[in-house]
C-alpha cells in the first residue's frame, strides 16, 4: 500500500506522524529490552511536548542473532489473535547498554544501535551495517484509503503502522511465500493475502510476510493480517511494510548468508517435519473432472506396471466423493462400492493411497446439519452459519478454532485411515471470509484469513502423525502462511499447461523455498487444459527432479501413454533417475528438519557471493550438488547460468567450465543436470522405488575432486541411522573408507569403478 505521492507529498485523505527524533532511551538489563521514545515533531522547548503524539519502539531478542522490534502509537487496544507461534531460546537475554551516543542491544553477532537526536537506527553484524531505519522511515498513518476489495477494504477512517528499512545499492530481495512473478522482488508490491488466484497473477496461495536479502539478513512481519510490502516500489532505496492498527511487530534475522538466515527463521517459526521415504516416489492422480471408477484406477496402475514405470502413490481426487456433497468423507457407492477392498488391493501392489479433502462442508452432505447444530461451522455475527455457493452449494467452513470441531474432523480422517488411506491432499483454505463473521475463539477475522490454513493443515498432519508415527506423516497442501512449513508437502496450485506457466510455477517454488519451506511440488504438465506432448515431456523432467513429483491435471488424465510413446520413455528415464538419487536426496531432505534448508534451492542460496546468479530464476540447485535447468522450449533450447568450476553432466558425462551462461540443446530424454565440482554423489542400487536400503550396494561417484580432498559422505538408513563414508584424494589416487563393511558398495570416478564386497577400504586410480 502506497502512502505517498512521490517522495515529498502524502496521498489525499492520509495524515502521517513520523518518528522524528529520540527523546529518551530506556533499558531493562534483566529483561534485555531497549525502549525508544520518539516524538513526531522536533522538540525545541517544553511547550512542544503538549498535544504531541509519540511513537514508542521496543527492541528485544528471543534468540541469538534475532531482534524483535515493536513499533506502537497507542498501546491500549485489545489484541485478538491468532498469532504466529514463535519459539525463542529459553532463558536467553540480550545485552543492552546506554552511552552518550545512544542505546545498544547486542544479540549474538547482531547489534542494534539507536542514535540520540534525529531518528537513526542501524542493524549491524560483524562490523557491517546490514540495513538501517532513517528519517521518515517509521510512521503512523490515519485516514481513508481504498484498497483492493478482493483483499480487504478500508473506506472508513483507519490507522496503519509503517516501517521502512534501507536497501543498499545492488541489494536483492527474495521470498514472501509462493509468488509467481519475478524471483527478485525489487520493484514489486507484495500484499500477503491468500487467494485462489492460480499461478498467473500476483495473488498467492501461500502468503508469508518474510523476506531475505542478498546482504545476509531477513525480516518477518509478525502479523497474519494483510501486510503490505513496497519493495523499492514506494521509495526506491527502501523496503516498506505496513499493517492495519496501532502496533507493528517484526523480527530481523542476521546470519550473513541467506542459508543461515533461513536457519534462524525456521528455528523461530518451526522447522519442516521429516517426510516418509515413499513420498519421494511418483504420485499419480485421477485428475479433477474426468469420470473414473475402480476399473479406471486399475487400468492406470496396470498400464504403469506393463510399461515398467515405477509408481509409489495413487491419489483419488475430488470425485471419490459424490458431487454436491464435498466434503462428507464418504466414497461414492456408484463408482467405488468396495473402498476397503480396493484400497487393500492397492496396498498389495506396493502403493500408498492419497485422498482429496477440503475444509468445506456442502449443505447436501449429511454432515452439514450435524456440524451446524454443534457449532462446528464458521458463523456470521448474527449467529447464523456463514454459507455461499462458490465451490459447493450452500457450503460452510469448518471452524478449527473450536477444539470440538477439530476433533470431529479428525475422527472422520481416522475413519478413512481405518479404510486404508495413507495421506491426504489438503486442498483449498484460501477463500476465508473476513467481514461479518465470528470465530468460535473470538479471533480477529482479518488475521484469521491467512492463518486458517495453518489450523487446517495442522489438524490433518497431526492426525496422520498420530496414526503413522513421527517421520511418516505427509500431506499435499495448497494454502499456507508463516509456520506452515512444519506440515509438508506443499504444491504450487493451478497452473496452465504451457511453458510459460511451467516457468511461473518454478518461480513460485523458488520464492517459497526462500520462505522456509523445505519441500515443494507442482502438477506435472500443468493443471488447466491438455498439455501438448512437448510441454508434458519437458515438464516430466522438471517434476521428477523436484522434491516431490505428481502427475495431475484438470480436464484430462496425465498418464504418459495418452501423449505419445516417447512420453512413456521420458517418464521411465527420470523416475528411474530419481530413485537412483535417493541416497543423496534422502540426506538432502534431512537438512530441512535439521537446519531449515530446503531441498530445491535458488542459486543465491548456494552461491550467495555470485551476483550473476541472483536473477537465474529458471533453474535451481537440488541440494548443494546438483544443478537443474528445466527446458522451457519444444525445440530443446536451454540457457542457464553455471557458477565457476568444472561441472559434469550427470546424464552424459560431458564437462564444461562455469562462471558463465551456457546455451545448449536437449532432446526430451535429456535436461541440463550438472554435478558441482568437488562432489561425492552416492548413487543407489535400486531404480524402481524410493524406499529401499540406500547404503546397500551404493556407488560413490566422484566428480572433479581436487587434490587434498578429504570429506565424509553420509547415506541415511531406513532406521534413522546412517552409513558414513570418508573419501580422500592424493594425487591420482582416491581412497574411500566405510564405517560399515558388511554391505557391498563401490567407488567410481568417470568410467573407472572398483567394488568392495565386505571391504572397509578401497582405492581407485584416476585415469581420466
């Protein structure tokens, strides 16, 4: 939301109050707080203190390297939740001090300095200023302003709190959740307001009021309400964020690199959970609108088996339930008369089963009257159930702020799990009304709009976790906000079946990765329409080199033989490839719950010092070692940026020098997939399923190991442990040692391979 008309003027109808100068700084050493009182006019004599508003800013710290900032005008208002759940370091108290120059708060290596006199606050780390709050950067606004009605409307007099933080020349801004526009957010207006807008607009299914910059710090605005960001778009040299009301809370995270910032951010808001090994296999769905029944499902699964195409999960989309009755958790008896038997037969074939659900209850469902009577549905302020017809006729929304409603919803999930459902696709959760409604727990409707999917996904995830155990729960969620990364996996919503939409989907995933989400997926081939074979085959390579891989569409099925024979070959090639990569991918996946680092990584996350890669938003790193550049062209033309070093193609073994943009051409069975120099890549022995013993028969493939290389490579085990290999290079000799000599393993460099059956140490002479 813009408040100014150019740099000097204020927009009509708005009145600003700026923090002009520091009148007083008070510290509490026991609590570790520093409070700054700033009048909104230069005080020349005591008479100027009369009838003069003041802005109060309090600095504290929940954990080393993290600063919390609270900016207020009037502090006496009633606060209604919900709020993001944050977890600091128990017992931590930052150091605060005063001097003639001003006040200081020190938390780890991060320092906040407030100067006396004219308003000037700096955030510093390692002796370097990360960002600062200067003149006219902290404000309270009063007035009327019309904003986008679809997001929220202010027509009566309203108030906002505003903060601006400086941008250095060349500094780039990333994040804000799943945003499908340009990956670099400089120059953009970002409003965090969840909407079901597809992937082709500025709207987002997953709005996260958090950003990271290339200078190695991040900012979380601590509000699930509509937060409006102007990223160098109101004042070119500043990021501005504003919220309705009288209080603005935000956290600033240091760290020095984007990866370290994500670690601190997810430590505060929650790390992604571990997901089960089987979830990394290929998911096939029944698609959205086509007719299907048990015979259709069996035909698909038989078709995959006959063509030697590995399949891990079968998903039943919306019409497993009867039309006009979603969500009633009842199988449509016309098409699925024996759900328990059918699901048991799918399990016998080694498949896991997913079922589509959403948090809406249609009026025709037998559950609607029960939920309405018991107070399980969102109500209007007059006490009636909130209803509309946009999706299912007369539908209501489950009120998860009511513990009894959450337990009721969970009981229906448990019944489906009793029948054999292993996981749920938690669709929707964005179109949550924010005017004229009241929640069971009294939550602020505007704040609940974005926060609702947090409650929804947590209820489903916890139900699965209780049934399946820690590390075995997984959902396929569309909507989210800050903290939603705790309940994976998330997918990119409704994309078109075009190359352009494939690219915007990737940009959305990269932005979500920079917002703390560890795993991400998308509809292979696009959701809307029927992709032509070229789009489908190119999207297959991209999808099977993503953290999670799903074939799904709207009006047509996405089984590869409906396109052409080559699509079958492409599906097989890249599914087999992903299964072989599981010893590596499983270790990379573990970094999300342990460190908050996503599996799919924008170039800036792995190469923060390489400015040439900041804008490279049509490629990504899959873990730290594999560079993936999907092909967005039917003819196979690919252009991607390669950081410095000698990078090897995992598919054909070719080696090229990086530090430049590369132009190549690829057929449908190929894609730019290059291995970072200095990599030991564990290569699995199994290519038909993801959940096998990854260390058994593993091959350690060595790529451009430098002289003196000496590192450990861990291969996770199915029991939560791991097998550790130590690889060293001296001259032309590579020596590898295993801490488990009972399982067979191999060492490979180029075409040279040596096998070890029960040997703890093997060596290889490099000839190439």
